[in-house]
């Protein structure tokens, strides 16, 4: 069950009206989630949860799109629960540091993983992980989804995706792509595989560093989540060549999709979700689910999503369980077909 169905912003619509429709859909979802949670047992000796600050651990650096979303959402949660929400950035090691820290944390509801599809993709990109992405965590809620955007610097010679494709085909392995996370890398590799010619993979600890080098002309192209690059596109510092989706984005109406450009197999997006340590009691997870769904219903969070063409989702823990299992199958298939060998 998807709690919010995306609605296109028709010409003349105003953001407040759009937010009103989004909030109306989320409110219905909140009621459904409350009914689903009612059957869970009460939290033993801790009905007053939360009694202290909640720590959101991110596998991405400060300044990343995920970091910005986490801080906006954290502010709303802190105001609602009367306790601080601490954002802890544990970037690097391909997301292993953050995920392992949460997997080993006390299952008391106070340490959570605020993560993306990188969490699932890593299982198929690396031969060995210090944790299991599904078994060592308990689902709290899916937060949002969005396609990726193919971007180059404003001074790049690539004016269109066709320009990029021609160059990659004429000089295999010479065009470089920056990657600050697994979805960025997999999308670029999928594109390369689709056009039959490789690019040069340049890894980064996170998107901010990758975007800095892209702006400076030290790398040629990047497949990025919308949240990380939308402001740079709007300011003219980056040029968007395509979006990896079937339909155009409301905020980038003049940017064609990969489907329109003859690459229907290059459809890939990113998502955000909240996870807890595996042994967290179901009743605590239910409370956390309600806290995050309520935050999704606030103007500041919805405006953040609208500004970055992200689709607010919201889910029950069981729905996120099913979603992540389906994502594991999807990412395994994409990575295998793209010919990416585990490191």
C-alpha cells in the first residue's frame, strides 16, 4: 500500500495547494498505520518513549541530499517529541560504517539508520559485508522515492545525452563518471552497458565531493539523486541531460527522460528509509513509525520533497519489509546485467 500517490503539478498550481493534497493523502495513510499498529503489544516499562535524544545515523556526509532531508525531518521530529534528534554522519567505507554501527547498537529505539537503496545494492556490489542488510535490521518506514538525473558541468561540451553517448562510444573508457553512492554507480554502469561502451569509474565518499569535482571539470558526468543536484541545476552551475524515469520531473520539465531518448532500460531511482537494529521490539518500531509518518505530514518536509522532485511515500514496517525484499531482487538483477563484479 502506497500512502501517497504522486500528482503532477499542472500549470498554474501553487505549492500550498499541492502540499494540501499531499497532506490529505498522508493523513489517510497515518490512520491506516495507526490501525495496523494497534494490534502490537505495549512497550514494557517504557510507555513514555522517547525519554532521550534519538540518533539518526547516515552513511553519507554533511551537505549531501540525504543529510539535508534528515535535518529537515529531524527538526520536525524534535519539535513533536520534545527531545533532540541528533544527525550523525558516518560516511565512507561504502556505507558500511553507518550500517554496522546501527546493526550493533542497543535495540532501544534511540539509534536508527537513515539510509538509501545503497544499503540494499551493497549486498551485490561487495563480496562480504560486516552485516546483513535485511536480517540485521528492522523496518520502520519508507520515506521517499525519486529518479536520478544525468548531470554535467555548465561548461561541459556535452549539451545532450546524445553528445555524451557519442563521446563514450568513440573513446571507450575515457569519459569519467563520478559516483558518491551505489545507486549513482550502478546507474552509470547500466547506461554504459546499454550503449555498449565503458566509462571510467571515479568513486567518492559522498555526493558533495563528487559534485565539487564535477563543477570543477575534473570528472565528466554524474548520475545523481535529485536532492543533491537540484539547486545547482536551478542556479545554472550544472546542466541536466536526462532523468532516469518514464515521465519528466515537474521541476525539470525541459529535461527529457531516458525512455524518450531511446534508452528504456536505463530506468533507476533512489529511495530513503529508516531502519532500526533487528532486535528492536515491535511496539517501539510502531511508535517510531508513527513519529516518522507524522513528520512526513509537515509543511517543511513536504516542501523539501517538492523542491527536489521527490515523491513522499510513508509505509508500515511490513510494507517496507516487502519493498526491501523486492528491491534486493531488482538490484541483484540490474547489477548482474550491467556486468558489475563484486569487489
